């Protein structure tokens, strides 16, 4: 991907290192930002995440949407995850 981008850039010597550095920051913002907002919405000891009677945990993102009042958004998120996993297994 970097090679293709370098072939299309006007100044690859300047643009490619800048793009590689920005990818790190974008990933950090997405992951750290999502963890920050999840920690604001869900308590660390929320019993809905993992119960003793079940071996499966609920997704923190679904719990966050439910806590905020958008329960249907959690269903959409689960549908996207199931679709991606189904596509990988084929």
C-alpha cells in the first residue's frame, strides 16, 4: 500500500513519512479515545459485562449504547461484527 501511495504522490519523499506517522496517531486516537468514552459510560464492575451464570460477556460498546439510550445502535454494531466474522470464515 505504501508503494502504491508513493507512486501516486507528488512528493513521495515528504508525503510518505508524514502519512506513516499520522497513521500511528490516528490509531492511537481511535483506540484510546474509544476506551476513554467507554470508561465514562460504563462502570468497571458492571455486572452485565460478565455474569457467573454465563460464559460469554456482553460487548462494552453495546452496553455503552444501551446506557446512553440507543439500544438499537448496539444491535447494528453486533450485526456489523457478525457480518465481518462470517465473511472471514468463508
